[in-house]
């Protein structure tokens, strides 16, 4: 399988026949990096709390069919808030990008990534699923209805999706188990527990958190065969992500999937969707040619922060 062009200055893409082992870093260096990443996580968390209220409502510009003149396929579900930006002329040849946040979050998590993509003329749509959603499968069905509405409104047959944490797991379930691969060209995940994580705060009180644990029914379903899946996967994972335990669980490791892993160094879980270098790399991943076109591979490893 040919790989997308390099997403510098991040790490190389790795073909997923077998996941690479993490290098053993000297103790003091790792401690220093972990301390810096933790400080950045606290800074990002503070910023998230400040902007969170602004992500609870739809963006200006609305989601109605008046944006393009085409009727919407379905009304936005009452359990979620759909939001889109106007479709610029330069984005006519590229599919819309759907942004899907993580657990107990909203579209405000993508403020940096949104800016990076809109500067390059991408049509963006975001979906706020309810924090009371109890099942990944239910959220994936909601995502599917949202994607159909976007395709009907914009005239595009396919979309790209960027999902952070739980959002990436919901998007993968839609693609792999609900036939969403016919609609999703590229799925980019940021710190998503593809293999299940041992760290699941609130698992005792929230069913959807339990589904992110290793060995859950959802994780086991995603381990099942997925022959002919047409979606390309790009998974960003960080060696300092303390929510993904082990850290390799944020990699896509499936023999039937066209998947590439991008290793990020120096930042943690919350910083993945807001770090400018990661945002630039995500944009490059979405612009990469599809399978069958001239692709290139990259080598080496650098820090993203």
C-alpha cells in the first residue's frame, strides 16, 4: 500500500503490518518531557474551560439549506447541535470536513484546527453529540444522519472526518460497522482508544466510557473483519498521552484497513487537537492523494512541541 506524503514536522507514517516499539528514552529526558507536557495539558484545560460555553451553540451562518440552495436530507437531530461554515468556491473540489469532539466536550475543542482548515478553503461541519449519550453505536448512527445531511446540502458524495478521542471511536464505528466507508474518504483520529484504554475515568457511572475500555463489546466489534473498507485512516498518537494506556492503543492496527499511524512527541491528550503543528499535519493528511495516486513516504522522528 502506498502511503500519503510526509506530514512534517511530525513523525513518519508506519504501515500497520506490525506496530513499532517505542524507543527507550533516558529517565531524566522522559521526566522533563512529561513535566512539560503536563504543564501544557493544564494550560489547554484552562483554555478549554474558558471557550467551552461558546461551543454549546451553533456557529453563525447556520446549517440551513439556504447556504447552498439544496434541501436538507433530514432535520438536525434534537439530541445534537449541527454547525457548518459557508462553502467557499475554492473548496468545491474537496470534500467537506466533519469535526467530532471527545467525551464531555464540544466543537470549541477544534478552534485551532478549524482556523488552519478554513484558511485553506475547506468546508467545515461540526457535530455536538450529547454528553448524555450512553452508547457509541447510537452516536455513530447520529453521525451517519449528519453526514447524509451534509452530503445532500453540499452536493458532495463523500466527506472527511477528524475525531478527537471518543469522537474518533464513534467515527470509526460508523465507517467500519454501519457502512460509513461509502461516505467517508479519510478519517483522521487524534488520541483515540482504538484498542481500548485502561484509563477510563467515570467508567463506573457512564456506559459510553466503559465502551472505551479494552475488551468492551465495541472494541471487540472493531477487531472484527472489515473486508473492502474504502476509508483511509490516519491516526495521530502521542507517547505522552496519559489517557491512552498503553499509548499504542491510539494506533489503528487492523489487517483490513488502509491505515497509517503518526507518532507525535512532546504533547499530551488534550493538546492534540489544538497544537498548531498537529493542525498543520492534519491538514496535510486531508490533502494527501488517495490510494492509486503518486504517494511518498517519510522517515525520521521529531518533536511536535
